[in-house]
């Protein structure tokens, strides 16, 4: 069924108020002063640096003068005392309760025992197994009370200043220890593989030394690494073959100035990237030897600087104007009616089966739309012979091979179907020698590579990346609120959308309005990407956004369908005020042609068309249009995109199969309670 907002009901007599009650968390706002570091602030408020990083993710990249940080309240704040140089003039200090200490470089149990006037054994006893493998930089250890008697210093006590590394370049240097192990601070864009390779370790060894990174890999975390120095860095490949003007030199700095980094996007191949930079695929691989093992989404490649060609936008909407009826074409439609099963079913009547067989209903809906497309092709005079065949398929079985042989499918000009991915791949394999295009009508799965396979459903990965591409094109400030249960989403954003800033959550996983507000910018449209199915988190986030609308431009964004937004607790008015933005496979269409289609379909079928019926029309009619040109199907795909009732077909070569459809719409809820396409 078409995606529309039909109406909004407002109850004026009775009102229902949904309240989310939660214990209010206490936070302190700290304004950074000159010379302060995260470690210093953490010690001041008796918290750990990780507590600050969790509420202020951006602070992992450094803190700025006068910036505001949220700090969890943990009781009394340590007073700010200025002392001369390396001395602390202590007259009387009384310790009655255990305290915590963040271990700094060069500190030992002995130096700590002297600093806090406790024995080494007392520190070990207070920390149990934590110190089983010795003292480590970055640990938070307990310091037991030294007794009720005051410690009187007769002369200044020498105390070593903690070493705090602020700049990324400094932090990247390994910190060595006497035990032969070293420490490495995780930098932005670093991975487990990269760090383990740098120190000559395996990932398993890195995780064994740092169990906390098994499920999390936060920037700024200090890792224990084996060996005191990094492994020798891999030499940069030569760029001599790239272009006569780009000459290789013995200096790595000279090489770098001719190169830039490029992040691999969905559906890109080494060939397509090489073509974009006017070099050969062999030259690209010489710059990036890792491509020999295959290309992966998100890989960072070295490419010639300033050589990228502007992409040529495909023409759209001209296929109707260039119909050629001279050559007769053949099209096969393979749909899973499974008629033999219906006929052999002695228990359920056809009517009863229709009531409970959802897959059969989907098939019949798609088929009804395809029949409408065939009727339209006849009206336009398209010269195409069409075979409609029962693919007799389930997810694990099919009659594809027999159908192909009995119906000479190798001689077809195009085939739509089967429905299941494994079966459509089998069909593509059977007819690939004859270069027959096989169009997968409904599957979003990605499987084996066949040059003649056309995946008409855009992938879930493409949906995600398209919404971020749109926000970047608008030069927006992108912020993400991510539920703790959405670990894969957080990983995707950290790996693939690095410019997105993640809002810190409270220790209980709830949204803190101030954490969101401090990331908003007044000179830009602030996109707030929400990844949560929790009603309370959605309400808290949207409430914070509505409150911020007085001072900021904000828009709510989701990356994929979210059924929780349909709950009555989350009003439509709330979503329209925030102009909910999202990627979609289909668009709302209120044109004259679309309304005529609806009316005709209803007249024939006594019901309005649903999404599968419209999909059936769009896929079939797009295929018929492409077959009715004076070019091959593949040539039309390379030259033209098309847009039908609700679906767009913009095929591009894919690294994992023949062609992928990049036809995605970016839609939003408007204040007039309609869905519109974002431009």
C-alpha cells in the first residue's frame, strides 16, 4: 500500500498523557580552563576519564578552552590547590576513607605506598586480582585508608607530576614498562587489526592482554601491547605508474603529497574506482596491495590527489520517448505460485489456504501488478512475447533447472524472478553463458557474483549510507543517539560515518538532554540520528529536540523503518514538528498517473493496490521498457535510470553481483501531515 499519512485524529473530550518516570541523574557542568586535561578533571571530581568520555564522546579527540563538559556527580569535589613546582607543602592530611588513584606512567606500587603512606601489601589487598599481573598505566586502583592519625610532613615531600599526553601524535607513541610490555592509546580510525599488526601481535593476543576490548573499542583507551616498540611500518607502494606527472621518490613525505585517502562506498569495485581516478585497475592495486585479497566496504585506499572525475548522472524518464517496436523481444516471469502443492492439498481449500499463506498472497499481489504492466505495454504497442511460469519454489527447493530446459529460457531477452535469492542466483548461473539478464524482484540479500544478475531491491547497507550522504550534502551537523542495545549501529557509525558525533548516555543508558544540547550548532541544521526501539528513549530524545528548537534548527532522522514510531504514545504531531527524515525504497505518489493506476487497479481487483502489487507493476514495466529500446538491456541500465509508480531503478555495477539498484528516496514528514521527498 502506498506510504501516506491519511489523517490525524485529535481527541478533544478526553486526553491521554503518557509519562516516563525515571530517577533524575545528577551531573555537574564543568567549563574547561587553561591547562586542564581530562585526567585532571576526572581526578578533581573523583571520577574516571572513561566516565567523562562516556558522557562527552567528542572529548576523546581533545578538549578546548571554555568548552563545557558533563561530569557525573560522585560526592565532594576535590579542592583546587596550586603548589610550587614539584612540591606539595603538606601540614596535616587525614585519610579516613579509601580513595581511588589513576595510575600514571613511571608510577610503582612502592612510590604510591610512599605517596599515600600505606604499605604495598595494603594496596595489593585492597585491589585483589586487579593487580595480579602488576600495576598498569590507566588503571583505577583503590588506596586504603592510612589510619586516623594525621600525617605530618616536616619538610616538602617530593611528588612526581603525572604525565598527561594530550595531542594525538604524542598519544600514539607506545609507553613502555619494565616488564617488557608497552601501552598504546587507541586513536581515531584505528582497528584491532592495525594495532596488532603494528606491534607484531595477533588479534587474539591483543584481546587476551585487554579483555575489555572484546565487545568495545573506545578511542582513548590505553591498551597493553607486547613489545616495547612498534613493528616496522610497511613501506608505501610506489606511485610511479599512476600518472607521468606523479613521480615516485625515495622520500615518503614526497609520495604523500601526491596521494589522498578514499573510503570505499557501497557497490564500488576496484575497476569503478580506478576509472573514477583515470588510472588502470592494476595501478590502483599497486597503490593498495591489500586489494589483492578483495575489496571491502569502508576500506581506506590511497588514490591520486585531485584526479577524481565528476560522476555522470544518468538520464531519467526518457525510456518512454525512445520505444522501438521493430525487434520482437521475449520476457519470462517466474513466480512461485506452487500450484501443484495447492492441488495436492486435500485438507485445506483454496480459500482457506489463501487466508493463512502469506507468501502465496504476496505472490498473487505481485502478479496482479505485473498483469497491469503487461496491459500497459500492450496499449503502448511494445513488441514483447511474455511467458508466465510457476517457479515451484521454496527457500530451499525449486524447479528452476527443469523450467530452464523445458522452456528454452537461455534464449530469453530477460527473466524476472524467481523470488528467493538462492533460486534467482541459480537461474542467473544457468543462463549466464547466454548473457540473459536475470532480475531479482524482491530479495535484499547479497550472494554470489553473476555478471547477468540485477538486484532490483536496494540493500539495507545502501539505505543507511544514502541518508548520511544526503545529510552531508546539506552540510549538516550530524549527531547520533544510539541505544546501548544497538551495538552494530554504533559500530557502523564509528567505522563508516566518522564525522558523526555520538551523544553520551547516562550509566543507566538513558538520554541526558544536556549531552545532546552541547553538540548542537547554531549556524547549521542539526540532524539527530535516533537508533532505538525504546519508547522512553524516543520520547526523551524528541522532547529534548523540541525544547532545543527555540535556539537551534533540529531535524529527527532514522536510518531504517522503526515500528515503535507507530505506537500511539509517540504522536504524529511530535514527528511532524521535528520533520522526521528517513530513507525509503518507495515514494508517495499523488500524480494524475498514479491516481489513475489506483483507480484502474481497484476496478479490476475490488481493492486498492498494496506495496507488492505496485512493486509488481514497477519491476515488470521497467523491464518491458528496457527491452523495447534499440539497445540491449544492459546498455539501457548503463545509460538510463527510470522511475515508475513508487519505485526508482538506478542500476550500478556491484562488487558482489552483477548490478545493484541505487534507487532510494529520502523522505520526511511535513507539518501539513503529509510525506514529501527531501530535495
